[in-house]
C-alpha cells in the first residue's frame, strides 16, 4: 500500500483529521486522550488489562516485505512514548519484518509477523517464542493479519489473503490448529472474542461482512452490505467495550462505527486517514486507533452508554461529555415555580 502526498499538506491534513476525530470521540477524562506521532505505518494499537502499558506495531515498509525493519513502540499509561523502537527488527537476535496484529496475554506480547506469531516479554522486549503456521492451501503462503486473546487462554490469528483463521494453544507448546478455511470469509482482517458468547467475531476486508464464528469453526453473517447499500468497504479492526458494544474501523472509508447491543449502528468518527486495527482499553474506556497513512495514532475516551435514553431522542454533545444538555421547554399551561 502506498499514498502519494506532499509532506506539508499531509502533515496539515493529519492534524485536522486527528483533531476532528477527537471532537467526535469525546473524552473519558482530562488525561484520557493522547496523540502519538513519529510512527511508521502503524497497524495495531493495544493496551494491557491494567491500562499501564500500550504497544503499537509499525510495519515500516511494504506490508509483505521480509526486510527485518519492523518495530514495536511502547507507551506509558498517559500515551507518552517511552521507547519508539522498544522491539526492533535487525537489533540483536530480533527478526521482525512487517508486524501487524498485537495481543497481550499475561506477560507476553504476541505479534503477527507474516508467517510467524512471535511472543515477546512485555517488560524487557526479549523474544520468548516464535510459532510457525501450516499453510491452508498449497498455492498460498501464510501471511497473518490480526491476533487476539480469548478468556479461556487461547489465541486466534487471521490470514486475510488465505481466508483462514487459526487457533493457538499457548498451554500446549503453542500448538496451532486451523479453525476455519472458507472463501466466504472474504478476507478476514480484524478479529475479537465476543465478551458474552465467547465466539470469535471477524470482519471482512473484501466484502464488508461481520462474521460470528463458533468454537467448532461454524460461522454466520451478523451483518453484511446489501444489494443496494454499501455501508462498509474495507473493514480492518474490531473490538468490544466492557458493556458489549462493538467497534469497527473501516480503513478505506475512514470511519469508526459502533454497533450497540441492540444492533443499531452509529458512526462515531469519520474523515479519518486509514484507521487500521482498532482496539478498546476496557479498563479505562478508551479507544485506540492507529492511522496507517498518517504515521500516527491516538487514544480517546468513549461515551459511557446510558440505558435511559429513548431510541427516538437524538443524541447531543452532552452525551459525549462536552456541554450540559439544553433545558427542555415547559409544556403549555404549566406553572413555573
């Protein structure tokens, strides 16, 4: 993937897009927002369960090149970069080509790097394990896109080009099993485990689908583009907040969607520059968004859902924590006290 933009307009455009997305997302707290610049084709942005450390994968080149110059950026709890190249390909014994999906499990940071899933110590950056994958088809090599950790101790990884999703068991020497291979997955990119059902949710890059995949590898379409409608284009990331709302990033349309628990869709940010593998920090109610072409990322607070707002009542800026709601007009004939 490439984008031709002159440097000065590009920087200006990035600043406007980041600011606009901040206005749309809203803030959870005064310290709950941060912008991170100086990255190189960031793809995934995750935080640990305590909200004390954050990590961003940087492809730093073409997404399928074996150039050994990818790196992982580490941030503190406020979103400040503590080490731009915390883990770096070509330094020491580290082999890291095009890191994409990230997942944290205990002390281990897992990184999807082409045909291997690599585990690093999240404190020291030391390589702990490198897991290779069997090909699902003799005609196609493995190229992992996303990785996620489930509550039962299993990991899942998607291969977008091969229409495959793998299951990895760290407790069994990182044994790899093919969970599903089906062309109807249409380029599975982002994946996440549903907090209520325990099923795997995958989003489709090619067809704009949202898929529910059972532990047995059977799948159903939760949502997809219709014949006359094209809500989604290239879905790149998916995750859930603590209340079970789903968040989706559309890389090409530059939108972040929220699907509420009653299956209503809302665009919560748009006009973004290539939002990649979005994730949610549930501990602090933050959304973490890497911008691939902007070489930047940001974290922002999310709206806390309210069960008391009727569906027919429009949302205002007060729902996002900016201003108090306007006073309701008194009904005709009422007496003001």
